[in-house]
């Protein structure tokens, strides 16, 4: 096989995300109020001794990594309480889960830590967290971390010497705050941004007064608590629900662990409302009545009158910052937005040199399509989050982002979450392979496991259809051998009042293409016709493993080559695939195949079709080492 090389980044590296288990939340009790002190801050909080080292004079890159590891634990434990008070802009109850998964996934997918090059290590860690960001508050938290990481890198030498003193930490928080505010198209007071600004301002004032690192970080945390307690006075939705902003509370959790990292002490204050104990990630919420206060303590968790959901029990989108200005507009915006779109975009080198201008224009145009717009990142790599009214508008968001760069990791989810009534229409697909299944689920499909040699039976199909919880189900078999069993399953579920339409997609490539045009809001028959058209318009190539050893290459239903391994037949498959008029290629690699093969296929296809968008999915079915679909 002629070697084909390519050094372009795989634009869709899908990994299965671990789902943490549900955790209980200790009952919350009310304590007395906090009196204000000079500069509007509460009295110095008594500190709870911990097992952590004593106060540090400087925060190094290694310290920053330790802080993020602790933030992950804190957010995991606080997630149920944060989810329970998620009411703005959409009461879907998954802010805590999204913030936890942002940090957790970022840490798990980051490059290995290199103590000899902490510059690259902390930068890579921050970038991984940004690319793992979920939901509005997750994106903003990731932007805050990325902004702070840039300042940490500036203050640290390659061997982790140096680091940040009190003034350096103040600069880091200021950079992080500026990055977060710039990422949001229409910043809103009473959200995570308010706490970020208060923390940055307090850090600057403490540093200007000559405060050491421990003094700066304590004042930062104290100010963040006060700002959090005031969020109900800034957002009517929070005041009505008697809760604080969930995203802002998540940031307070992160800052609490920054105090622990820098001082070796776990902060407590008189008059705090704790969920759980300080040792297990309890969340402090001071009562700080201010001008215009309702006089009632804002609550989190069980006292908020909402059952908390554990991490991984997402009820929809993240609740955080919105782009509305009046109570009436908030109500109409909440009812208008039904879908969350999150994606990553990579700018070309030329555009990256003027990224600020490009991204500013992108934010403005996205704000015309929806609300809760966040575009966060740096250089070439950016993460986009927006709430939109319907599936066609979600498609316009993706198309708009494709005009400025390469798009990857697109996720469209309903904002209705668990609060929605029984679904009317569901999409069910048959597939296997961890990576491919994750892609299909992310796109909104339910998945029944099936593959050559282990195809789903009629009973399994019936169970999968009924498990969708919908009255109408559209099914994509992606396998010619599964069409007839599916038709029989349709007859059986009809006896239980469920309408099932079998779309005769006979390849997995056709399934992937069809899922991309799935519109959950469309009429079932109309959706089925659209899926049929998309699946039928795909040019398919495949390398299939033979039971007795060896592989066979096919294009459509035609065999084009046989050989001992993928290298023997893949060039013939690619050469036979038509690329004229093709705009998008999807390459699915089998679970055990070297990712370098995907890069080689991508390079080969781009050489044949200039401007072709290529998406590579790792972790496909073992029976097919390589699947290629052209649209």
C-alpha cells in the first residue's frame, strides 16, 4: 500500500463519558446572618484545619493542577445541590452535572503531566477542560480556568519554579474574568459572571494593599460568597424561586478549593448554609441582605423545594447566563428556546491571527439565531454554546460555525430534559462500537446494540422500541440483514399502540448521514422521509473483516479488493469512491484500528476533493475496520 500521510487534527475524537453515580445531599440548616465589614466584605472567616500543606507564598503550575483535581471532587459532591437550584435561564437541573463533567472529562483526556515542562502541561490541561466543556456554566468555568492558566504559565519556569504571588494571582483572576465576560454574547448580572467579577475585584484590591498570596485568596473567596448571596436580588427568576444562581455557586466551590490549595485551610464562616460538611464538598451560602433584598435566605439543595439530581442524571441543558433584559423577555425567551447546541470549531491559521474580530462577529450572528450564546477559547480553538428554538435553527448554527472554521463534536440536546412529557417521536438506530454509539446518542438517537455475528433479535428490537417511551418510533437498521426482523418488530409493537417506521438504511454510513438530519420536532412520517433520503444519498465504502481471516473491500454492494489486512485493500476502496460534488466525508474506524489510519484516509480524501470536510470517528464496530461515507 502506498503510504498516505496527514498531520491534520482528527476533528471528532469521541470518547465515552463516564457517568458518576448519584450522591445524597445532607440536610441543610439555616444559620444566622453575616454582618458586613469594610469594603462590603464579611468578617474574616474562621478556618478549618486540613491535612493540606501550610500557606504557600507562590502558586505554581503543579499547585494549579492539584487545585483542579480538588475542584473535580468538590463539584462531584456538590453537583446534586447545584442541579437542584438550576432555574435560569432554563429550569432543567443539570448545571452541577455539566460543571463536574467539564472538569472531570478535561482531566481524564488531558495529555500526561510532564513535570519537566509544566508550561505545556498546564496549558494542555486547560485546553482539554475547555474542549470538554458542557453547558453554559461549564463553558464559562472552562474559560475562567483557561484564563487563569495563561497567567500561571507566565509566572512559572519550565521546572515549575516561580509561580504566582498575591499580585500574580490577582492578575490571573482578572485575566480569567475578562475571558469569561468576553465569551458571553450578552452578559447577565446575577450569574457566574457576577461572582467572577467580584472575586477578581477583591483580589486586585487585596494585592494592591500589599496582601500575600494567602490574604489575596481568602479575600477573593469571601467576596465571591457575598456576590453569590446577592444573585437573587439581581435576577427575578432566582428571587422568585428563593435560590442562588447554580453556576455562580459552582464557581464558589472552585474558589473554596483554591483557598485550600494556597493556605492549607478549609474556609468556614459564621452564618453559612452548608450542604454536607466541608470535608465532603459542602457548599457555603452566606445570608447577606442587601439593598432591595427580599429578606429571605436564598437556598440551595433540599430546602429549595426541588429534588436534587445526581451527576449524570442530566435533565437537559445547563442553566446559567442568558441574553435577556426584562422579566417579560426572560419568559418569552425561555419558552422560545427548546434546544441546546454545543460544538467545537477550529479556525484556519490565517483567521486565528485575527481571532478576536472573527469570534466577535460570530457571537453577534449567533445571538441573532438564539440566546445564552457563549463562544469561549483562544487562538484557533473555540467552543460554542447557544440555545435555539428548533432543529432547523440548530442546523443554521452549525452551518454558520463551519463558515469560520472546522466544526467537530457537535451536540444538540433538548432543553426539556426530564421535565418533558412522554415523547411523541423517537429515533432508534442499530449500531455497535463505543465511539460510534456515543456519536449517535449525542445526536439524539436511542441505540440498540447490533453487529454482524451478534445482530439484535426481534425480541430485543421490540424491547428497545418500547424503551424509547414514545408513541411513534423511526428505526434505522443500518444493516440489510436487520430490515426484515425490524419489520416484524414493527408489527408486534403496533399491538401495544406504538407506531414504528423502518427506514431501509442498509449501511452504518447511511445511518450516520441520516441521524445528522434528524429533526425531533418534525412529523414522524416527514422525518422518516428525510432520513430515507439522507441514507440513500450516501456513497459507501468499507473494509470488512472476514470470519476466516483477511479482509474484503467494498464500494456500495460491489467487492473491489481482497487481502490479508486493511493496508492491502483500503487504497482500492478509496480510489473507487466518487468524490465529485461531495461536501462531507465520515470515516469510522474499528475499535482496534490505529488512529493513524484515520488521518491517512482523511489526507487521501482531501487530496482528491479540495475543501472536503472530514469527520473521523474512532471506536466503530470490530467487524468493519474502516467505514467511509460520502455525502
